């Protein structure tokens, strides 16, 4: 079937894809490993490696709370990692083919889109789903079954995330028009602060010789531009952090030879594991974690969309809907083959294109991960590195997520941004309390009903990302005095509260008009002494935060905003200011989508031609101009559209 742009005026004849054999020939001829591909391969490989190892370290830490290490290793190396390897190969192969296809179609080189693990989602599923499910079931079924159940629920959650992303590929433009940009960005920024930041640097702070140096090399490399190397060859930022950490880890004894020996026993053939049985075994339990799953699915779509826009700005307009669907399907495939980690497009396409990379780096990265994962070699790689080294690299991702959020959020919304971070921070606090040496039980219940503040922490911990999503959207509309939309978002919050998706530990109506189990404690009181001592036990509960109360509170907010809307529209109060109009920030995502679907510039066919063009303009090709420095496109340049 021919690929036809929406407008073919002056765009040349479209390329005919031909049959399967012809496409294989084109794929073979289009694959190439140039100098830029090698550098880009190194960067994308270590970007994915830091995320994968960090998430695996977090799962392995569950052994400190009773989970059998044999069960953990069986799941990680026999299911999760092979599933990651398969998904990485399939996704990178598709995006390599996509770039080759579009290169033939438009007669100029495309750089394949970088593809890898969804970092915020990976850590959200480990800490917000696996750990809570494990602790909630530990006493009932024991550590082995509790860990297996935690893994299965995370697997199901990942599948639903992929399904959401696939559906949003069709309805995403509408959602991105009506949802404030801050509401999409801030919940993930909260994950960046709490679980990619606070959580990840703890191991680095505990081992300062290794950790402090690795943290500083993150800032030296990514923020100060200091890169080790010789001549024109420079190490990728992630690799130099890993090298510093490995060397110092072995010098100080943080790394242990026995760990490497144990990991060597895990190096063997694993291959893919069909995990549909695990995926659907405890599917019904996912309803209690939809407050995490829904925002992750929405944010994954938004993240990929931003990557598509950056690729378009660098000169490679890709089909938007096709790319978003591939991301969603890739995540669902990962679930069927044992991985609870979703996949998305990665940031960095403009840098890879500028370096001269085309298609080779992407496909090669997929094959490397397939080889390392199916033969268990990643276990050996992980044993050589250490958590104090990986943590700072993941911290950089958390910082980048927050910088991205602040870049697109107007300063007047910063107050909403700060409040939107609270749910994930509270979530992390409860998570840490459950894993601390002074914890009392595994439910986050400290058995002191008088400490109302603790129950407030628990209320915003439940469905943390969705709580952040609703509150940021509501506060943004309040700040901008859009009272009708503030009322709408309050009603949405009321609906989530009504069904127990947020604020309470279990979805449904079982505890709608009574305290939940985590709001109650057994208090024992005794009278008398010795043989005459009599003890009685009574349940004491915090009864000011029941499910119906959260529902009613949101309805009250909606009523308040409705009254303000009426007063603003029909009243004569001069102190009630009119709505604030800011189309640039309100429609930011809608504009991105429109830009991503249109090729708005002419670009040199090769990097060498680009450098020659820069020389003719008096620009040093070794210090090229950025996209922002480029002159704006003229109307004559807007000739063709790539169908979304």
C-alpha cells in the first residue's frame, strides 16, 4: 500500500513499499553503521542500562523483607529480563524500518527514533505496585506467594498501561487539548523527585566515596559538559559515571567478588517466556492501583508525543499515530513475555541526528539487549556495577523530567506544580517507612490513631499519580480563574473518590461509609495487677477520612467553583477578576501535535552537506547551531504533511 502524504505538491513521487521481499531488500540496504551510529549506540545502550539495572536492584531489595532470592532471580532473569530483550529488539527493529521506509519515501535520510524503557513507569510499578502488593499479602500467603502476586499484578498493570497508550493514539489530540499541560507533566515530575531522586540517591549517600563522586560526575557530564576522552573521542555521560563508580566500588570494597561469582552461575540460556498465565492470574487486583496505572498511560503518550515533536524540529517528521500505537503495542507485548516495564520513544533524537546517526544504532541496540538478556549476561553486568553508581544516573532522569515540566509550565502555575509533587513524596515516605528498621507492620499503620497527619499522608499516597493529576488540573484552573473547568475537574475527582480509585487502599464500596483497615488499630488496655489483671482489646479508628467524605469534599469544591462561575459571568462584583487567557500554555500540547504532523522545513540530505552549509554560513561545524538558532520556516516550505 502506498504511503501518501496529505499534500504531495512539489514533494516528488511517493515511494511504493512493494512486496515483502522488496521491503527486506530495502531494509538490508538501508541499514548502516556510520560514525555517528556508534556514538549514539553507546549513549542509548547505557541510558537503557541504567534504568533497567536500577529497577532490578529495587526488585532485588525485596529480599531484605523476606522475599526468597531464588524466587526473585527466577522472575528477574527467567521472565523480566528476557521480556525486556525481546521488546527492545522488536521496537528498535520497527523504528529502524520506519526510518528506512520514510527515507525511501521522501528521498532524504531519516534518523531512527530512539526507543527504550519507560523510566518513570518502571520505578512507579516497582515502588507503587510491587512493594505495596507484597506487603499487603505477606502475612496472608507468605513471602514466596506474596512476591509472585506482586509481580503478576505489576505485569497486568503494564498491560493496561499499553492498552491505554494504544487507545490514546486515536483520542490523544482531544485529551491533550482539554487537559492542562501541567496536569500531564507534574505527576511524572513527582515520580522524578520521589522515586528517581530521593529513593535512588540513598545508596549513593550511604557510600560517599563512590556515591558522592558519581553524583558529581552526573553534573560534570550532563550539566557542565565535561567528558573524558582523547582528541575528538569522548565518552558518553552515562558511561563515564559508570566507570568512575565501578573503579571506586572495587577499590573501596563496595563491590564483592562473591557477588560476581554468584552472578556467573546465572549466565545461561533463558530465551523468551510466554507469561500470559501470570498476566491474567491476578488481573482483578489491578483495580486497586488504577490511580497509578491511568496517569502512567496518559503520560507515556505525552512523552512519546514530545519526542515526536523534537524529531520533527530536527528535520524528521514521523507519523504520529503510527508511532504512538507501536509504543502501546510494544508495552503490551512486553507484558505477555514477562516484563512489567513499558517502552516508549526516548528523548535525544536531535542529538543523534546531529551526530550523523541514521539507522544502525537502533537495530544494533535491540540485538545487543536480546543477546545479553536471553543468555543471562546482564546478571554478570549488574554484579560488576553497584547501586551507588546507578542511582545518580537515574537521578539525572528525574531531574530532566522536572526541568521539562518547569520549561512548559508558566511561572504562575508553580504553586500547583509544588502541590502536585506532594502525593508522590507522601507515597515514598510510606514506602520507606514500610522498609525501615523501625516499621511496625507492613501496612503503613503506626497504630497511633491520634496522629491525624499520618492519615493525611496515607490519603494522598493512595492513587498518588491520579491525585496529583486531578489536583494540579484543578489548581491550574483556579489560578487562571476558569471556574467552570475547575468545577469539572472537581467532579472528576469526586468520581474517582466515589469508586475508591484514590484516597483509600481498595477500590469499590466495601468501606464507603466506614474507616478502612489502615485507619484502625487494636488498642489493649489492662486494669489490676498480677493474677487479678484484666486486659481488653478494642478497635480504635480514625473516622474523619472515610471514603464518602472524600467524595463529598470534591462535590463541595465543585459547588464552590460553580457559584464563582455564576458570579463571574452574571454578577457585578468588580473584585472578581475575569478568566486569564493564555493560549500559548493552555494549548501547548495541541500545538505540539499539529507541528508533529507537518514537515515544515527543508533539510540537507546528509550530515556532510549540513556541515558544508554551516561552513558557507560561517558557522563552525564542530560547534553547530541548535534548532532554536535556526531561521524560521517560510510558508513556501510547508509543502507536505505526514498522515497522523
